[in-house]
C-alpha cells in the first residue's frame, strides 16, 4: 500500500531514514511529509516504531474538484463501507489550500454527507461525527483543484506516546525531541545530559533511542478500528520490536 508519514518541517530527511530502516520501499521526501510503500505489517510497524513522525496516512483517492458538489460526488464514489463499520465515530480534518474550496467547515460537511449517504444506502445505518478520540480519522488534503482523501492509521498523533502521567509547562513535543536527537546521532552516545531539563522529554526520548525501544508499543491506533485489521500481525510486529531492544 502507498502511505504518507507527516512530520515537522526540517525533519523530513530524518523521518525518511527511519522509514527506510523499518523496511519500506519507494521512499520519497516532500514538504512536511515522506511518501513510501509498504504492506499491512509495515503499516503497523511504522506506527509503533517511528520516532519523528506525527501520523501515518493511507491515501484512498485523488481527484479534481472545483466546487463543493463535485467534492461530494467524488467522495461519494469511495467505498467507505468496506473500510470501517457503520457504528464507528468519525472525525474529518482538512489541510492544504484550494482556490475554489475555501470554506474548511463546508469541505468537512460535504465529505461527511458523502460518507453518511454511502452507509445509509448500503447498510441502513450511519457513523456519527466525534471530535474527541474518534474511531476513524479522515484527512482531506487540498492542493489547488486536487483533493486527496486519506485514512489516518495513527489516530491520536504519534507524539502521544502514553508514558506521561502529567505534563509540565510548554513541553517540547516528543516527535520533535526525538528528531533532534536523531539528527545528533544521540543513539550512539555513551551518555545524555540535559542541563535545562524541564519535563524530561529529551531524556525520555534519548533513553528509548539508546535502548532501541520503539516509542509506541503500548498505545492504541486508529487502524485497529478498520475492517481489515489483523490482530495477529499487529501482535507479531509488536513482539519483533520488543525483541529488538
């Protein structure tokens, strides 16, 4: 499958190296993102193993839409009912820009209508919209008149590792801290000292990097709510990453 991992600006090359190290093919860096090819096991691995990524997206369809009716028509052609269950909760976000689709909330509204109408026609039921920890996260990427519909396999951003009980004031994001450490080749250092330690993010990320511990072994992901989710493959990859420590 074709995937896109997003990242902070300036970390594209770091993320691309990580993706290659985790076995992906056709790796190509873009602005704030890295495209690559992998299989289902690789998708699960990227979510658990990548340190500098924010999310891993799976593009579904790319099409041209110069107005909101065309956006609805094209989104309606997507087989949403083959991707997730009708009882799922869904969140839709928009990024990028389009000269003709300027109203972000209306873009969300039309894509939501397409999803709901698909389920109503084929299954008689419909998913509900939720902004707080939804089962399914859909990203609509706009690039002038080109629209790409993506499924977010990560769900919560990947910098939410799950190891924090409390947050300090204005902590650096975990993916950014990990990216900086990777740029400095901190994984090969004998020790790591943070004299300006606040919430300990650099120390946490540095320890995991030095110990070769995958950062997201103990959290859930949106791909677990997809119809093609394979729990056996997921657990196998989790065990492989643990054994690599």
